[in-house]
């Protein structure tokens, strides 16, 4: 519950729109301390639902990696394929 409350606090106290809001809120979530990985994950999920993947700075997307051998673009492609096969 504390991580959710901290994530919401970070989201509501960050300024800006789109990418600026997303990065600012995530920074606040991490700087708040405590269980920072959980807090940032919750904030990131909520921010992603609000702003979408396009708000994630390209520099951050380039650093993403997933299952061995997959990069950020591969994960986006796999997500689209999953939705296409389940829809």
C-alpha cells in the first residue's frame, strides 16, 4: 500500500506533460526512497497507461532489454503479435 501511495504522490506532484511528466514522476518515485523498484514499477505502469510508450524517452527505450537476445523493439513487436493472436 505504501508503494502505491508513494507512486500516486509522485505522479500527482510531477510537472509537465507527456515525456516530461513521465520522467519527472519516475524520478520523484525513486528519490522518495523506500521500496523504490516497486514504487517506480507501479508509477511506470500508471504513467504508461496515461501517456503510452511514446512518452518513454528514446534513450530509455534503447536501454530496454528483456528475455536474452531481445531489445526494446523486439518486446514491442512481441506485444503486438500477442494482441493480434488473442484478439
